[in-house]
C-alpha cells in the first residue's frame, strides 16, 4: 500500500499528465507503464550484464553499438534512459518519439509473440517536450523513493495504486493479490525447472513473476547452465491470460523486466470456448476475479457439464481441473463461500476435487488479508489432478496473522503465521498427531464426505474451553459490603473538608 512521499510523487506525476491534457486514467496508466518499461530495460540490461560478467558468461546488450530502426542505423546507447534523460527536452522528445518508442515496439523478434501483439498498437501520446521532460524527472524521483522502501514489493504497490485511480478497477476485480501471499503460495508449491505454469486470470502477472523469481533463487544452476531448460524458462514455461489489454501490457512488461524473454501472455476469456487448453499445465497458481454470475452462453460447455452453475468462483475451480494435466497441481484462492456453500453446484465441485482428485490442503486466511479493498474471508485450496481419486487425509491450517495488521492500514506487526505454514506443509508427515485445537490438523476424507464435503475449517476445528472459577455468592456479597463501608468513610471525610 502506497503512503507518504511516494504516494505524493505518484499523484504529482498524475497531475503532470492532467496538465498536459491527458486525463483518461487508462491512457495515463498505459503511458506511465511504457515509460517505466523503458526505464527498467536500462536497469535490467545493466544488471544482467553484471551477472553474466560474474558468472563468466557472454552477454550481448540489447543496446548494442548499432541499432537499426526504420531503416536507419543509430547508436544504441542513445536509447538508454540513463543517457537520453539528460538531453535537452526537444532532443529527448525527438529521440523518444522517433527511436525509443519504435525500438520497444519491435524489441521482440517474434511478431507472433504476445509482447508484439500488445505492443504493436501502442501509441506514444505525450503531447509536448516539456511534458515529457517533467514526466521523466518525476519518474526518476519515484524510482529514487522506491529504492528507499525496503522489504516490500514496491513495484506491485505502485501498480496497485495506479489501478486504484480507475473508477471501475474494484468492480473488475483488478486489485492485486498481496505479494507476500503470492510468495507463500509459490513456496508451498515449490515449482520445478520443467514445470509449465499458468495463471488463467493473470492481471499484472504477479504469480508468474514470483514463480520465476523463486526458480531463479532456488534452481539457478539447473536452469541457466542447461540450454534446453533455459530456453523453456525463457519461452514456454509461463502462460497467463486476461481480458484487459492494459493488464496484458503491464503483465508482459513485468515478466520481461524480470528476465523472461518471451512470456506467453494472451488476451483470453478463460471460461469461454476461447480457452481450449486442456490437460496441459503442471502447475496453476491463481486468484481469479470472482465477479458473481455469468450467462450460461458465455461459458464453455465442458465446464457446465462438470459444474452446472453461473458462479465464476465455482467455474474457475472446474477450469483448473480441466487445464491441469494428470499429476499437475493447483494452488488457488477462493472465497469462503466455496468451502461451505450448500447448493448442488457447490457440493458437486467439492466432491469432484475430493473424490476424483487429491485435495491436499485448505489454508483458511483472515478476512483482513485483502484490505483496504475488500474484507472478504478467503482460503487457499491446494490439490493435485489424478482423475481417479487419491484423497486420504486433508491438511487444514487456521492462519490468524500474515505479518501485517488486519485493518485498513495494513501496518507491519510481529505476528506472522506464513513461515509456520510453509514449514508445516512441507513436513506434513509430522502433523498426524496434532489435536484439532491447534492451528493445523488433518481431517479424514470419510469425515469430509459425511459432512457433504464441507471444507470450512470451523466445521472441524475444536475450541478448547478453559473453565473459569468464580468466587462464591457469599464472598461476593462480603466484598460489596466492604466496599460500601469504605465508600461511606470516604464520603464522611469529604463532608468534613467541605465544612471547613
């Protein structure tokens, strides 16, 4: 959540666009996104050059000595943010309009790539050199402020704050999942170097970026010292779909600035027949927007056969099962109603996960996790597609704290269950003896079945009541009499003082 100086700087940047005549929030966000991408290309190129030098690997900068743009050959260094930002406003504007913007639009050689599709119609809309100069100076100040904020996914927070300026953002479900929750889910699933990972409602690609960063941290040598695995990581591991073109641009740029050269980020209504992906992915990570009800006509028939409903939260669960290949796993966030809803569709999808696949864990999260934008209670479901059952015991965890206060301020606090959740999940073989009064425990499939496949933790958690011993009535009456005597004495003393 953006506060203080950084918030003021972003507001100031927004005002520069307004003063320059750009007042449509979507257009402003797109232009800011393009410029941040251009800035990040410079930073990322420098970082990767240093990493390659440390590893003794060859590296060719995208800003090579000569770059061909529109039939002209120019010095690539002039395209770097750190170079053109110091030029006079008129020259900077000319370079941006004639060279830099065409350069980023044609950056990816594959014209069929998602990046090319969504950058191909990008338009540079800053009206004057003066506006561009002010915007560049303002962005430099914002980046300086971002570097001062430690221990946070400040980039995600900046995107979130920008999106909050779109009046419809909340209704469209575009507010992001908190990055520490995403990171927890990624660590729980422990992605492998040969995984094919998908988020069918990717937004700004937060889950995909986090998975990529986790793999880079934990499996760096396995991936980057093997050409086939590196090519897979760069071009075919990560897949994301969304129905908002602004989100697609941001998502594609976000992935590329995190080192993924060719992410597959595509415009697609995941619940419709536009989405033909079936039995394809080994890992799905998602927090899809639960917008309520859809028309049956807009939902692909094979999902309705599996779960006859108009509710998106149930249809997405059916979709995840369809998109996973056998042996593939899913970690997804669902609203609490999915866990205990009594309709036939609710019971059917829960039964499908429990009886025909392997439900592994239900992690109940407190309602404040998504504040200040929403106060709904949610849970994380973790399951593996088997197609023939396999659920034996289901692991439940009652998360009560996530390291931040559960009010609208979301300030850092000491209480944090996330490290404990990861530790216990990875060592579930040691969990079998835990009592149901503890934070985590197992519930058998048979018990789940007896309760109409209810997956609400409150159905199974036991509360330990500590008996309270009260004093006897005679003792209470005696104490009251003693207090009355004491009060009477004090009143007598006060009356004497008043008579003096």
